[in-house]
C-alpha cells in the first residue's frame, strides 16, 4: 500500500511517506532500503533526514490507501466470500479473510497461502500472510510470526501482537511482561483490575480472549456494490450493434430503476467472434435512466468500431451510478429545464470530448485573466462581489505587445501600432493600477496600469503599461493590448 | 451618406426586442473589421432579460484573433457555456445539438470566413430547427462575405465614436454602433445608430441613421429584401 501507482521509485533508494504530526511531519511508512538505513516509523522527518540525507519523502495519501484497500478486499473474494479490510487511520492496515471451508479448493492451507502471495505479487504488492483460528491470532502471526505461519504458537510473540495501543504496550513492558505467554499466565482478576480504566474492547484481557477464541470476533464483510449490466448474446454474428442498443439500454434502465439508481458513466463493450474486445465509454452530467438518452450517447460513435467478422456479444454496463429518485413530469407532460440542459451537456460531451465544453464563472481576483474560471458545465456559480471598475467584453488569451509610435509622458501613447495597423488615440480613461498578486506571482512581476482608449473610428481597446520607469524590475515599460470593448 | 444626428431632431425609432422564445429566428451578424466585440455585445443585448443559459460556440481561429468573451465585462445574469471547436463541420453539428435543447436562451456562434460547411442547406436546417424549438440562433460571421443564406435576419455592424461621457469629457462613454439590417423576412430593412446602455438597463437604443427617414421610406413594403 505504500507505493502510489505511476511514480514508484526503484527499491534501492531510501524512500518514506510522511503525515502531519503535532510537531511537524512524521514518518508514516518506509521502504526496505530506508528501514535498513535506520529510518523508523513515527519519527520526525527532520531527524530522519539528518540520519539518512538521501531519503526521499512524499506525502502519504491515507484516504487513497484506505479506498485501495477496500477495493483489494473485494478483489480478494476470489479465495473466499468473507473478506474485510481492517485497520483505521493509523496506517496499520490489512485484510482479514475467513477461509473456513474454502481452503480445500486451493489444495490445502499451505498451497492457498502460496497462491495468495503469488497473486498479490502479480499486482505489485508484497505481502505477509498467516493463517490462524482467530482474527487476533492471525493478526499477530502475520506481523510478528514466521513467514506464512499456519496456526503457530502465539505464546512467544511480543505483547505488541495483541493489537494494543502504544501506551499499554509500554506499560506492560515496564511491568516486565514481554510476551503474550507471560501475560496469559497472570491471574485474570489482577489483569482486569490493573486495566480497569482502559476502554473495555482494548484491554489486554479482551485482546487475549479474542486471540484464544474465548471471545467471538466474527468477520462481517460489507456488501459488494451491485453490478448493472445488460448483455445481448447473439446466435449469429452481426456487424452493426445499433439495433440492439435500445433494448439493452431499456434492460439496463430497468435494473437501475429497481434500486433507484441513475447511471453517471456508461460502457458499451462489443466482443468480436475472433476474440477482439472494443469499448466505448460515455458519461452523464446528472444521473440518468432514460433509455432513449443513454442510447443516444453512443449514436454516432458505433461506426468507429471495426466489425471484423462480426460481433456475438454486446454488453452495456453502468460502472458509476448515483441515487436517483423517481421523477414525475408535470401535467403538461414537460420535464424540467435542468434535465434538458444536462442531456445537452451529455450529448455534446459524448461527441466532442470532455474538455471542449466549459462554463465560465467569475473568480475572486483582480488580475483580469484570473477573474474568470473555467469549470465543468452545470456547476453552481459562487457568489463573488463583481469588480466595480469597467472591464472589456472580450479578452485576448495572451496580451499582445503594441508598438508605440508616439509616446506622451502622462497617459497612454498618442499613437500606436497593433497587428500592423496604426491607431491614433482620441479619448482615454485611466489609469487603473492593478498590482500583482504576490501570493501567486513570481517575485519581480511588474504592476500594470490599464487604460481604456478609443480611436477616431470608434475602436475601443484596453491597453496596459507593464511596470514603471525605474521600478527596478526590468527596463523601459512596455505596452500591451489585453482586451476589446464592444 | 451617413451623418451623425441629434437625437432630438429626429423621430426616435426603437426596434421591438422580441422575447427569445416567441419569435426566435436564425440571424446573421456581419461585423466590420474591428467591430467583432460590438457584434457580440449587440447580440447579447438582443437576448432580453432572463436567466436561461447561453451556449456560445467559438471557432478556435476566432478566439485567437478576437479573444474570448470576458465574464466580468459582460455583466450577464445568465450562465455562459463556452465551446471551442476547430472544424466548421463540428461547429454546425454542435449548433444543431444546442438548438434541440429548449432550456437554452440562445445559441451564439462565432465563425470566421466562408467555410463550405456553412452552406445554404446547412443554414436552412438551422433555421428550421430554430423555429421548431424556439431557441434563438445568432451567427456572428467574422471576416465573411454575405453570400447566399437562409438566415431570416441579416445585420451588419460597425463601431462609431462613443457617446459623450458625462463624468469626464476626455473619456469614452456608452458605446455606439452603426447597425444596419440588410435583409429581413418580416421587418423593414434600415440603418440605425445604436447606443448601448450597460448597467441596470442593459438596453440598446436604436435611432434612425438618416434624419429625414429617406431610407426607411424608400425601402418599400415590409418583406422586401434589400440586396447590398
């Protein structure tokens, strides 16, 4: 779980992940090389950098790790139906599988563990596995026992193997209790009295009972998310899946309606007779289970599939869904405007791609190019106090430098050249000074003095002078054209 | 031919701004070079009040040459969905998709030159779809010649020196344009001086460009087309 996909470093460089602690970042996880260099989990990053100067530290993504672990728990249902991801936010996570009655399918317990380790290493994950009659014993053996331990003796394990917090372990060690066996030999009554104040589920006595099986600790796996999928198996291969699409979408929408869900993502998969598989994906801006609309999203894109010798299986599935209640059209039979708009967004996005359609939104900034944000369509606009000063109706993506033909000491140039045409300024308004945003901009960014100017033919431009004469941030100030007024 | 006029001397004529849902048609606007922003401002002022969103489709070339709409300057009550495409064929498909959606106030298209995709047939399709759905469609044809077209209204627009600024005599005031309706199916063609009052009113006052009303009378009956 320690490595993030895509940017994993080679194993022979020391690497660590950090989280924010009370007194600055602390080490959350380390790789083997860092461990050998003496980097320990829970120590401060600054100290460990002094110990191992070439240590590379990244921020840990605990939520992402947790989500990945839950996906892995579902993936692990190939071995047995009861799997659960355990561990909280402390980073000590793992998987618990209740393999009762399923080990013989894999040729015995030892073969099953070897198979699991091989499959996990195929995913790029290193694992430590153990098999034991109880949750607690398996937890302890996986972390403190021998490699691929099967029902080993737990008495010689250290007390930290009892899933206790650090303070309790420290206290037990100070009392001279090093192993689980020593703790189990104590009279139960005195052990209970010594830890009467701790939370009842986390006392050493409870943990001992859970490990030995005197207290039940069942594995209750979460429900797997439902799969929405409609298939059409064809007796004869066909070349054009268009005619099957409405029926498939209707079947999918029936499944969705039964659980009050609406599709956000759709995937059409066609299987060719020669084994080739092609997929088309579509997305909805709002959850939808309208068969006609879903079928429409694939309309012009089916032509791009190479039919080869024909298709014999077509399937439509909704990998991402959201809750969607039943909707009622009004008495006149119309639907609401928001739905129509979202369907328009879906159609345009399905046809032209995700980044082509954007919504413009005001943003809180005085710098003109940052006063406008590009967001996904149908986003609620934030409430932002508009700028009082006059702004142009059109803005050039990049300010274009103008060639000053006749400069005057105050105000804008009297005559300038832009795009090989010269303009004579008849009237102007300004300057409006806009200072750089020091919290965003590079040091040395120059301020801008904006002028609204009008030439004799009525062209109205927004010019600015970048910087001041002698401000120590560059040479002679230059002039740029940034926008056009209507 | 063209003279500036004193508003008190002439008979002020204000074009009725049709509500976008009622008489929505396909209109074309041909800006003179340098009046592209004026054309966009004129189109937005024609949409009237309301909060329905606008789909704005822009040629990438248009965006590079004349910039993109700038929200703080437009001061719109409605939301703006911007789409930037590079092929005229794609643009026509996107316009047609947009015209299917009755929740939009208008579809505004900015396209440069005279590409083959913007043919008479394509325009006819757009006009029929516009009238079927009741969503206004405005084509801003930059750097284009006004060739054969099925647009119901065709406008030509040029910039004029702005109105005097009451606060500062050296500063430009409200923008003024010379607006010309060169061809229309159900309105009388004419030329006007438009003054755009931004702010709370956000309206365009059209004042006849010819004090004696010569063009307005010579233009003939309603429905006659003036070829230029």
